[in-house]
């Protein structure tokens, strides 16, 4: 509801109480306003008179005139009866129940007594608040308005208690209002629950592996495509949860320094599906390994300096090839260079 309309209703109900006037049929009363929103004051008063609301109509017109806002009745008419009538009834009841008490508290009650009066009188009417940040200001300002209508001192103590709550999150705010004595039972079903303990790093990493590890099945294991799959993994984990991305980065970033075979082995150990990388890792079938063994003698003779071959036995080279079958992915020239470098390093 428009805040200016709420302020008008607060003043209107307060004046009705002061004038000892009642609106016995609020729906019919505001229907007159809806039907005559653009009428001049005299014409509107005549409409109220015809419907039997002469005195109450006069009070409303006086309140509007005192605001100096010529379009205020139009704003009232712009509100639905389903909103206007309950709001009016609520404010009217509050104004009447406060009528006698206002004289007693003015200038005599201490702050604690004033605050208790505000809570007792208007706290129950928070029952329909939904507890959200979006509607907090509406209820807070209404509370200020109705306490001020009863007694400015009541408003002062209301402001003193509620203003600090602006900085609180909804859950904390609700808890404090409940402690004050406000009826916030209407939001118990929707009030934010205590946050669950965040998952630890191991749980986050397992989530990342379970959710996105299977999709590495099409990776070919090469250095050329590593960056593509790594960055994709970063992107999808960050989309799900920045914390998931952080743990993904923590595990995958060190793999940038590894050779493809080591990287694949680590990913497999993590739980990634890297079954599509067999051709890149050198995990060869027995036939291909056997072919490599047959070439070893010739390659050794060609790769090593004269006289050096006597220090490198066939068995040692075979053992090396068996331990590192990925060498079979090298072409003959590359393999010769590797064996030569290894021999020179061993005999340096």
C-alpha cells in the first residue's frame, strides 16, 4: 500500500476516535471514495451524506485538505478495497484502544513502560508479516506511524528499538522481534533456517569429480586439448558454486606442470573417466610392446657412440621399455635420441 495512503488512514482513524465517530461499514464507505475520486470536496461530501457517512466523510475530507495533496484521494481510490478495508479496520482498532492510554503515558511513563505499551498494543499486528527484507520497511514504517499517532514519546522509543534492526539480516531481525514480544508466528514456516554447515573441501572435491569427472571420457589426453578440458572444468564448477571452482582449481592447477602421462595418471586416481586417453598414454597392447622390443638392439647400436653399446645390455633396455611403454609412441628418431641422452646422463 502507498505510504501516503497509510499515513492518511492513520490520521483519519485518530481523528475519528477524537471526534467519537465510527464507520460501521468501511467497505461501503471506501466504495464512495472509489466512485467519486475526481469529485470536488462539496460533491464528495454530498455523496457521503447520501450514504449516511456525513460526519465520517467530513473527517476524511478535512484530513486530505490538511495534507495539501490534491491527488491523495486519487491514490486512495487506486488501492483495492481488499487492501483498504483491512488496513482501515486494523488502524481504527489501534487508535481506539490507544485513546484512553495515551493520556496516561504522556510525559509520565518511563522508556521501558512506553516500549512495553508499544509492543503490547501493536506487536500482535505483525502476525501477517512474511519476514522478508522486501516487506520489512512497510511494517517498520507502519509501526512508527501508529505509535506516533498515539504519542510522540511512544514513537521515539519505537524508533530507538527498531532502527538498529535495519542492519540485521532477516533471520536475526526476526529473532530480535520475537524476543521483544512481537507476534511473528506467521513467518515461522518461511523464516530462514540456520545455515547448514558448509561442506568441507573433501566433500566439495568429491562432488566436482562425481558430477563432471565422467564427462572427460572423450578427452584424448594430449597437451593440445588439456587446456580446453581444464578450463571447461573450471567454468562448470564455478557455475554451480564458486567454492566448487576453488577446490577444482586447487586440484587441477598443479597438473599444468606435468607431462601428459603423469597428468592422466593423476586424473584417473582422482576418479575422472580418462578411458579415452589410452592411445595418448602409451598403454599399449602386448603386440605393440613386442614390436618395440625387436627394434631395441638396432636402435641401441645406432644411437650410442662406438664402443658404448657394450655397456648397455639388451636386458636393461628391455626393462626400460617395459617400464615406460609410452616410448612406443615416439618415432624411431625420437626414440634414438631419448636412449642416447639417457645413456650419456647415466655415464656422465
